[in-house]
C-alpha cells in the first residue's frame, strides 16, 4: 500500500454507527435494540451545493472523496485541498485547488440510479466507459473466492447488530481484507472505499470488490473506474450491469453464498480448483 503524493486535509468526524432504542417484543415486554444511524450530509464544493447524501456517517470524509471520484467530478486526489465535515449543520465542505471544470454542465445531466437511498450519477452514464482497460494478467482462484466469503462471514458487522445497511469490502488476492464499509446504501459504501483507495494510494488492478447488494450498472461502472477486475456479490445482478461488465471485460460473480456462486462473465480470469470440484 503506497502513500499518495498529496493527501487532503481531512476532519475525523465519524458518527456512531448504531443507536440504542427501547422496544417491545411480541409479548409486550420491554427490551433494548440497536438501530443503524442515518444522517443527511449536504456536499458543497467550493461553496456550491452539489447534493445531499443520506449516510450512516461512519466514514464521511472518505465517502465524499470517493463520491467526487466516482462521479468523475475530480480526476485526481491532488485536486482536493480539504474536506471538512460539520455535523451541527450536516454539511461536507470540499475545497479544491483550482475549482471543478464544467461542473454546471455535469450537474445539468443527472441519472437517478437504483441504489438504496439517494443515488445519482452526473454526466453521461456511459462516458469514457470504453476507455477503461482492466488488467487481464491476474487470476482469481476458486479457493480464494471461498476464503473471501469466509472472511466476510466472520467479520463483525453493523448488519449483524442492527440490520438496515449494505456492506462493501475490498480484498487483495491473498485474500486479505483491506477495507470494509457499511452504509445505508451500497452506492455510499462503494464510494467510501473508492475514497479510501485514493487517500491511501491503493491501486485496484489486483483487487477484488465484494458487496452484499445487487450488481447494478452503477456498481459495475464504479468498480471499473476504480480499476478493479473482480466484482463479487452475494446477491444477483441486473441486465445493464451484466452488459456493462461484459463490455469492460470484468469478471463478475453473483449469488456467492457459502460455496455456491454463479460466474456470469470474465471466466478467463477465474481458476477452478480441481480438488474443490472433485469434492462436490
């Protein structure tokens, strides 16, 4: 993991992930339960309002950086001078080095996505997609996929405590869990990981992206923009997500639960284990 040449000034303003409330069970007996947090966070870039995100608030600075990255509003982390989160007014203030290019034009063309919560893609949804070149010299062994699923299963999560969230993770091919982020929408979780990768100088070319949510066009485009060749979900996928994954040459695996999975495309990067197959 390398350190980028430039790292923006960041606040450290994470919110509590869960809150305790009093409930009544099926017998009318009082008890306590944990519920997931949810907070509005309005993003301003150089004092211009962009949009309001609904978020768990666990990694707000990384979320904002990743959002700007995945929406193609900034081309490099070097363009970001600072990100300041102020929960008293539910605002994220981003300051850039020299302003964003063509921001007004990009904001005129927005596509609402299928992401849980508020998902918006600025500009042309398919802009520059054909320019993305994912690495072809990396392989994902079947045993690595199973080990990855086991790491996710054992990982302590907000979902286990309170439900109501989606989780995303970034793995090396070892596999080693590099980042795990949960939020009220899967698009927020993937943006937060994108932001962490930029801030830490992590390249996506030899990484695996895992999500608990379905693989929509938005998820595929974001993973491709992050340069990640492997996309894995315990859920299913949409037709547009499938078509874009094939178009960019991504290896996409869905319905990955325990030792069951469906390899939808990019099979040239996947290595079936003969021993595993023989044990079936």
